[in-house]
C-alpha cells in the first residue's frame, strides 16, 4: 500500500515506524534470534551494495575520466534511486519479504515512447485565393531574385553543395555543432530530438532550454528518457524569453551553433547542408536559416508601410510562403531570419553589442541587424530540394506558418514595426535599400541640441531648395534626444516616429550606456553613419568643426567607406549662415568641397604700413575651416620693419613661409616667381602689399570654383583665373575710358558676373594648369626689350608695356582665348581694392601715365554677396556674358578666333580655326587643335 506522508513526519520517524511494524507494531514483541539474524543480514547486504555503488560513482565522476567512453552503470543508478525512495518516500510495506524482494529486481527504464508527446496539427496549410496578392508577392520575389542574381548570385542547393567547403562529414575537418532547442509549451521536443539523432552529420551537443515553462518537469523527463550524454537539459524558473538562448550560446565551445524554435523540425540532412554552406568562402560570414523576411519597401508617398500591411507589395515578403506558392529553390538574402539560425559561434557575440530595442520580441531582427552593422554578415534562407524533405529545415511548415492572413497581436506588430524602422534609420541596409540606393545632397550630423541649432539654417536652405534632398542624423539618447532636436528645428515631434526619411535618431546610448570610454561612442557613430551613408549616398556629410574629436573621427571613417565619394565637411559655427549658397551647388560639385587648396602669395618690399593693412584684412576674412597657406615674397632690399612685421604675424589657417631674394630681381620676377602649383588642385592668390581684401573674398573664390570648375557637368576650360576686383577703366585702350559693368550688363542682369579676356593684377586667383602654361610661355617670350616681343595685339596699349609680367599673360590669354571671371556689384563694390600707393609702376619716374586714385580704389563688400547675384546664386556657365580685351561683347569661340587670326603664338598653326594646345602637366606647347 502507498500512503501520503505528512510533511511533519521525518525520515528517521519513518524508518523507526517501518521497523516497529515489522516487529509487531504497538505490541513491541521481542524478536526471536532467527528474526534478528535476518534483519542483520539484510542490513549488511544493503550496506555492501551502497559501498560498491559509491566506489563506482566516485571513480567515474572524476574529472580525469572521459565520460563519453564510460560503461553503462545506469542499472546501479536505478537501484540507488529505488533505495532512496525506500528511505525518503513514504512507501510502507506490510511484509519484510516485499521490501527485500526489490533489492535484486530489474526496474523498467523510462523510454521516449513512455514520456513523449507529439503536436497535433488539425488544420491544413493555408492557401490564398487572392489573385492580386499572389501577383504582388510573386512579382516582388522575382524582383528580389533578379537583383541578387546580378550582385551576389543565387545558387541552387546542388550548386551550393558542389562548392568547396572547409567542413566535411568525416575526418579531422568535421565541425562541432551545438544545437540549442528552446521550449515553452509546444509538444515537439521528441520530434526534434529524433530527427537530430538521425542527422547525416552528427551534432556535438544538444542543449534543451526551459525558461519559465509550465512544462519544465515533462521536458526534463523527455531529455532524461533519451539517456544520451550529449543531450543536456537547462532550466530556470525565470523566463529569459527570446534572448536567453543566445546568451546560453555564448558558452559553447563548438565551432557552429544551430538555434531552433520549438516549431522547427529539420530534415535529417540539415546539419550537413548548413555546415557545408557556412564552410564555403562565400558564405562563411553569414547566418543561415530556413525562414526569413524581407522588410517593407518605400511607397509612392515616400513612407514605409507596416510589414503586416495587407494587399501591398511594399509590405515585403515572408519566405517561403506557401500561402502564395512561393518556395525557395535558390539561396536568397533576407533582412532577417525567423525560427532557426545557423552561424559561427563567434558571430553570436554580435547580438549583444547594442542594447536591444526591446527584450519582449524581435531577437530575430536584432541579430541580423547587428551582424550586418558590426560584422558585415548577411542573412540567407537556404534553398531546398522539393522532392527530398530531408533537405528541409522546416519539414512541417504549418507549425511555424505566419502570413498576412494570420491574426497576431496588434501591439506586437507595432513594436516590431518600430524596431525595424529604428534599425533602418540607424544604418540597417535592408533589401530595399540595397536594391534602390538613394542619392541625396547632404546628410547633417549633430551630436548635441546646440549643434542642431547651429546647423539649422543650412539644413533648412537645403530642404527648401527645389531639387535638393537633405536629412539630419542626431546622436539620440542623452546626448541629443530626437524630440529635442525636432523642437530646435521647429519640426513637430512626431517626425521622430513616422516612417519617413527626415531625421535619424541613432540612439548612441544603446551602445555607450554609462560608459566613460570614448570607444563605444566612436563605434556607435561610425557603424550607424556608415550604414546611413551607404543607403543614402550623400554628396557631403556636414557637421560643425568643433564637434567631439572622437565623433569627428567616426564621421571621417564612415565617409571614407563610401565608394561613391561622400566627403566630410566641417564648418566653423560662425560660417554656417554665410555658406547657404552651398545648397545651390549641384550634387556632382559638392564632393569636391575639400579638394581645392588656396595659397595666398604676398609680394612686398618696403611698405610695412601697407602690408599691415593687407594682413589685417586677410585675418578677418571667412575661411570655412579650410587650410590656407600664406607666403611672403620679398626682394633683397627689404627693410627691417617689413621683416619684423612678417615674423610677428600669426596665421592660424595654415603654414606661413618667407622667401627672400639674395639679388634684387624686380617686380616681374617677384610676382611671376612668387608661386608655382604643386598639384592640379593648388590655386594661387597673388597680392601686392597695397591691396586690401573683403571678408568675403575667400567665399567668392570657393563658390566660383565649385560652380564653374569643380562641377563635372560644367565645361569651361577657357576659365584661367578668378578676379577679386572690378575695374573702372578700359586700361588697354589708349584713352583709358571709364567703364561700369553694372550699367553695361543691365539688360541681362545688373549684377551678373562676367568673363573677361583681361587678367587682373590687383587681386586674382590663378588656376594651376594655366599658370604652368604661362610659365612656359613667358620663358619662351621674355626679353628685357619689349620691342623684341613679336606679339602685337591690334590697337592694344600692352604692345608697348615693358617690365610687366601682366603683358605676357595678356598676350597668352589673347592668343589662346582664355578668360577670367569678374565680380559685378552695385557701385563696383569688389572683394579687393587697390590703394594705388607709390611703387614700381605707380608714381614711378619712368611712367608717363598719371593715375587718379578714384579710378582704381573701389569699395569692399562688407556683407553677404549672394543675395545680389541673379536669382541669389551664380548663373549657369552658359549664361555668363563674355568680353574681349577691349570690353566688347564677344563669344568664347569669337575670342579664340581672334587669337588664331593673329597667328603669333610660340607654335605656328596654319589653319585659322586652330589654336595652340599644351601639356597641362608641364605647361609646354604640344600641338595645334581646332576649336
């Protein structure tokens, strides 16, 4: 008989009661001698059996013993369990003979057939009869495969198995695989264990997990019933939900990990297929599975739908999807895998780099997102052989089936929608993003709300300019909350939640947390920005130049990874309102923002007061954070005051150099030898010391170069220099008549910039290729006697000029049809002015020409020039008016024709439609070419 034991009854009381019952119960009769001997004999035998069992147990539990090779002593364990029950569990036997008979009895083992339960599937596979949906899903799937076939390839199962792999079925290269099964309520454990035990490639270990499951005891009995030391049971009363199994996976010493939901019953060849594919060179850095999802595509209104949206092609794909007859017969890359994951044990670590968006769901998406973001690893659904179910990773799809027709909790859908949108907006390159790379003009980055406010005017200018696209990424979390950034931009806070590209909250705190180290911040910013740049391909990434150095480093690294030429622009905060014209540049010109290098080259002698005025104006100009070198070129007779001024001058924008001649060279050599380009992006600004510049002079130069020289869509090879000065006289005509560009061009636009064949010597930037050309030309034509120069431009005063480097430059520009770009603003305000102080030419004793200072000194622009331009920006190159040497309108082709007609170049071109072409690397004349 079996009785229930009261908790108050101790084991000692129970033994005592059992013995009393044997001896006669309450009567306590004195036992006879034979009875006592039998009891002693029984106890002695019991003690012997326990001693033998303990010896074996201690020996085979020693760490030095290989448990996988030990003999089967389960019979001893079963006997010990029976005696344990005899001592602890309240089984009371009426006769001693019944108890003693159990000692040698064979106890039937627990087998899977006794404890296993199986899932009953009482519904048919769902099939859609919605013709429109079938068409939408099929077309999208074909579109995905077509793209993948053009990029990474789409191998069939047989093609995958034919690829070379580092893993094999037998021998030294057989991989160790840990299989992790996570169970809660479903009755599929036995089916999973049965198929795993029959795999063509044996597993190394199987870990069965039970976290907070009400079926923990039955799951444990099932594991024990298989009596296989490779299969372990791990349980906890706390529910670690979906991430717990991946945390456990971190502990494996195996090469590969196969994590399965309780609804996945893999075919018997699955481990072999998975190990072979992940062992190939192509897919070694991948996570493989049998079910996956492709996230939503952007809709026509530029928003992204829910992944559960019905009757929408843009809602993405579930693969395979029997409802729409979509099977996977070629390997297909997906945005994330569901229900099973096969990957290198090393890759599992990536899941925990960032704090998950939520622990309630979404571990599948988070894994693929983190693997791509930090390990550049793709997620792939393996193909199957439809005729061989043993190649399927999901042999009973009805267990795992979820489709658009399946009803799931609405709040879970919302959480998962928020999660994948958060991933996409922090650099997750989804299939849509890979298939449809975007092209925007600018991506702004702000690490603090204050930086958002600083960048706001330029961002708004980009966004309000027709044809321009610009977004902003913010660090998020405690650094710069998205809602605060939206408020600073005067945007509604819901922009942080809507699934539309506008502002990206990178949630840097998800990685850095409370860490005081700069490394997590650098890693988070770099990884997210790298993805965002790859998705949107901005021409420029714009931020402030005083941003945190580690963030700057991360932004630079992320920009450099883009093969499409994204560059990082660091703007000083005061300069931001002054570069709004940046939004007017073509996206093809913007990537050249940092290419140009300007060197300021000052020619000075003994005018320290004039030099001081020039240096003051240069120091107060806006340089946009660019590096600007400055050089001082002095002749041998320079005075002490000038040298001391140069030495004491502080130039924070770049290197400062001083070049001093030993032998007096004169103005021709001083100017022409003051600068020589070191590259095709090196530009020289030549300034004599009686020049003064506007604070906006560098903005004018940079803007003009980007519009007319660095835009691949613009062809203006005739442009050889950019003038800072607007002339008031036609200086090459004998009478030197006065001239006003504003009045001259009022029919076109009073303030239009224009092209002029006359180079400027009172503040101009010269182009490197043309300056090399000028050097070679001047070397071939320079003589002390101007009359020996054979070039005679009809009716030009320059024919009689002597000791002038400018004369030779005018000759070359006239013969080859080159022009300079000139400013044109009200009252002839300019970016430089000439104070006409006595020097080599002005007031020289041998110069018969009298100079009126009022004809040369012009006002300097002290405010932003952009609103004065036609339409507030530079006009297209094709609309720039052009003038010949004598201020007469003439087309660029007409200018070349005039030079060709003169026919006095260093090479003789017989055809009147040809001009001299040069080797731009050396500047030497090369051949004649038609224009």
